[in-house]
C-alpha cells in the first residue's frame, strides 16, 4: 500500500516558537521541524550531529525564511547544552511555546550479551535526555503559565521485541515520565504528552537495521508498509496545537500494527 498524499499546512501553530531535538536529517525530528514551519511556527532545532544540523537548518531557512529557523548543536546528555538550546529560543523569539523531545538512541543486543556501556548509553540519551529537556522546559513554562511538551516514545515501550531490552526500558520510562510530568505541569497550564510510533522508516534506521528485521516489522503493520516520518510528525503537530487542549499525560500510538 502506498502512503497517502502529503497533508498541507493549516496554520495550526501560527506565531508559536518550538524547540525540536534531534532534528537534523530526514527522520521524525526533521519531518517535525518541516511540519511545524508549514503550520506557521518558528523553530529552534538541535542535534548532536553539527554538520547535518547545519545542512538541515540551511535548507529549511532557504525555503521558509531565515527569521523562522535557528539551530544550535545539542547533546541531550549535557545539561548545559540543553539549557543553551532553550535559551536560544527565548533570545531569538522572546518566548518558548513548544518543546518536542525527539532525541533517542537505539541498538540491538540480546540481554545476555549486552554490556553496561550499551545499556547506559541508550538510557542516558533516550530516557535521561528526555528528562533533562522536560525539566528545563518546565522550569521556563511554569513561569509563563503555558506551554506544550511532546515526547517521542515507541510502541516497543509496550510490546516485547528481542534485542531491544535497553531501548524498550528507555521508551517505557519516557511514557511514565510523560504521565508524571503532566500531573506536575497541569497547575501551571502546561500540557505534556507523547507519541509512540511503531515503524517509521528513514535513512538512519535503514542503516542500523537489517533488511530481514525491517521486512519482518513491516509485515506486522496492517497497512503492509512502514509510516512516513511526516505521518508521525502530523500527530506531534496535533498534540502541540489547540485541538489537543484537553489532553495531557497521554501516549498516542502512531501505529498500524495488528494486535
């Protein structure tokens, strides 16, 4: 089954300032950056890959205008870099409305073969990085009495998959963090939600996943295909915008997997 037509922007995020982590390249973060611009937002994007980030920012600025796009290298395992990214949004645009915590790190290893370093690295980027960014965002948003945080989880946080113990534990942690942060943020008028994609194919995933596993995962999807990254980004747009005004603490599955 072929993907549906690309959905045009509908001004759902006009005038808002959004920070998106791990937004270099053509994955979910890059697709989210583009969708936010198409919906009228100004964006500040971060990524640990400085060269790819510069290229992504330049391409988006050429298309949407330099005033709409700012970028700063950001490793979410470093609190100073996280704070610098959010401060750039405030300096450039005077406000911070939306933070999308997209940064994550995967890998495949059976638990009996997994090293402490493999486990800790995935947890530090995927779970601890989301914690650092959420904490930094909430400290700013509670002072203004508004804001939205959208975290990128995964259906693997619910469903078992061999070789993914570290990634699954991290993504399940992101879901739990989302729920708890939402309860603390509600009194300040801040919403915190998450998306849980199943399979959204992009060049980096194809590079680190075997063709056999990709074929197996695709077969599990009811539509018989993987999601395009922009299809996940569309749900992030929804959660970031006013149509989701009564949603907080939720994890929305972006999946066509059979039960």
